[in-house]
C-alpha cells in the first residue's frame, strides 16, 4: 500500500494556499494543527509519518544554551562567533553555528523583514530553509528544487 503524502491531507487556508506541511517536522500534539487537519488526518499522520528523532548531543545542547534569553542580533552574533568547531570532526556543531550566523545575517540586514512584508512565502522559506539544505552536506545528499 502506498503512503499518502502529508501535504495531500492539508486543507487550503483562507487565501486558497495549501499549508506547507510537507516541508516541516510537525509537532502534531500542538493544537494549531487541528485548524489544518481533521482528527482522522492527524491520526493518520501520527501512525504513518511519526519518526523518532535521535537524541541531541550534549555538546549541542551546551552550545545552544549560550543563546538562551538572548534577543539582540549583535549579541547573538558575538556568541556564535566565539565558538569554533571542526567542520569534519564536529560537523553538526559547525552546521548549527553556520546556520545561526546565516539567519542572523538575514535579520541584521532586514532581509527577513522585507521578505515577510513584501515578498512571498517562497522568499521567506528560501532565506530560512537554506539552513536545512546545508545540514545534509556531510551525507553527500543534494537537496534540489
């Protein structure tokens, strides 16, 4: 039996667009999804698509704790800049740091704000989704569009 793609279960929003549920890891216990999916669809998603994620490394948790309660872009940037990780031996940590810096750069120069105000959903996704694309580099997986 062929699995039903998650995005085919999504209902159109008020502007007629279908939610990009197929592009994200969903916390289906969050009540916000009850506005997008029927109860039977949430059950199907849970039964057919929920995958256990591996535990987060302690070193990654420690790195991310440095950013807790921080909101200033320059302070966040400085914290990320203070940490260096070997790009091969510590690929996940290096990827996380690079992703944080890339996203902070987009905030610093107003790219996120401009995309949110005058761009389309695709513009915003392209700014942020790049980080997800890059997490596969060490696996030699290409994410193509």
